[in-house]
C-alpha cells in the first residue's frame, strides 16, 4: 500500500485515503469527513477499498392465482387497454393470458397481526389470543391471514406465554 491509495479498515466500510506510510504503519483519513485526523495504525488493520457493486434488481411483479378450478398461477406482466390483468402463466410451455380483476387473486404470504406489528409466518403456528415474546416485547396475536405486504418474518425461535387462571 502506498500514499494516495484508497483503503478501509479491515472491519470497517468507509473509504480512507493513505497520507503516510512509515515503518509498517499507515496514516489514513476518511474521504467524506474533515472531522477526524489521519489515523496511524498497523498496516494489517487496512485492506484495499472496493467500490460496492450494484445489486441486480429484484423482480417484484406480483404473482396471481385464478379463482376458477383448476387453480393456475401467473406473473403479472401488464394491464391491457380494457383494464384486464395480463399474466404470464406458469407451466410448460408458458402462455400469456388476460383476466378480469375479479377472476384472479394476488398470492400473498401468510401473515398475522399483533397488537403492534405484522409478521409473516406459516399457517397454524400461532392462533388468535396467543401471547408471544418477540425481542423484549410481549405481543398478543389479534388477526390471522391478514395478507400484509413486506411484513418481517416471525422469529424462528419464539416463546409463547401460557397463562393459568388463578
């Protein structure tokens, strides 16, 4: 490593520029602040800074199921000029079909509501009225199958309080 290189601390994320290298020590200063003076640390505390790579976009097109039997599934790709939802149907070969909104339903994860939050979980894991210890809070299950979007997962290790009438 040499003067001018962009580095970061081994256990850090912020980029720093090397200002001085001497006797196995490096003096570097954060790029985006002037508040901190150059830091003199052992050379082993630094690693080259790599620009974070952009993550590939996550496809978020909703999945729908048909209400008529047999149930089929498809991914929304458009809405046509008549207001129908155009789906690319799952299967081999895949086909493209348009449906009236009343003929299909969006597939959503199984979610529950507690007195203060919504959580994604599996059906049958909890029931209405259960008292759950989530983090440092006690929460009561108030609704099941709420079809909430973007609800965090209910923790895998979970404690349910059992009450006894006294």
